[in-house]
């Protein structure tokens, strides 16, 4: 029997990580600003945007996501600037790394332009798209990520 994929969401403040984390668990409840690393019952992780944005917290990002099988970099579809420090997410070479362009429902979303910008910045691998507010979009992403076994997991918060 295969074990569930342990994924981690990383990316800038307000990228929509927590909204997506909840949506991937079938929870459309209100999301508050992430103050600390959050885990679900199967070890999947939602990280605060500050871990990504502040170089002094990069060690926390690397340590807290060390045991993940799949790292998901979340970047908003209306944000034309990439602040991903080179090499930050490549620390564990064998791990699957996927970029997800989020908030594709926004009126000023430009997913094609954002994808081109991310490629220009040297981001390789898969680039997928999602609106965390649209259940069909989340379901399609879940399938692409191979996360369908995660549905039984529940978010929970720990330190
Ligand atoms: N339109 C739209 N708004 C979204 C989407 N995802 C998140 N938001 C909104 O964007 C804001 C930030 O969402 P969060 O999910 O808290 O973002 P985050 O990346 O977890 O932010 P931090 O915890 O600060 O790192 C909230 O007001 C959400 O309601 C989306 O797919 N579409
Ligand atoms: Mg959050």
C-alpha cells in the first residue's frame, strides 16, 4: 500500500497558501494569517509567508519542510515579481518540486505572463494553476499533484 504524499506549501505572504491548504482538505472555512507552521494529521505542512520572505528565517523553512515528499511553491497570478532566492527550494535534490500559480480567479490575474516570468527567473519543472476559492479548480490540482488520498487528513495546528 502506498503512503500518503506529504506535501508542504511555501511562498510569499498572502500568496493563498493557507486557503489552498484548507481547500485541499475540503475545508472552505475562513483562513487567518499563518503565525506558525501548521500541520495536518498526516504531516502535510502550511508555512508562514515570512519564512519565505525573510532570509533570516530560511533555515526555519528548510528545517520544517525537511521530511516532505513534495514541495509546492505558491505564487499569485497577479504578482509579476518573483522573490524566490536561487537554490532555496532545491536543498533536497530528490524531492518533487511543483510551482502553483494561485488566485487565478482574480480580475487582474495574468497566469500566462506570470508563468513566463517564473520561467525567466529560472524556475523549472511543473507549473500548475489554481484558484483556491473554486472547488473544481482545487480538485483538478489535487489530481495533478497526486494528492487524492489526502482527503481523509484534517488540518490541525501545532507549534
Ligand atoms: N480571489 C482569491 N483570493 C484568495 C485566493 N486564495 C487566497 N485568497 C485571499 O488572499 C488572502 C491571503 O490568503 P491566505 O491563504 O491567508 O494567504 P497565505 O499565503 O496563507 O498568507 P500568509 O499566511 O500570510 O503567508 C486572503 O484574503 C484570502 O481570502 C484565491 O484563490 N482567490
Ligand atoms: Mg497562511
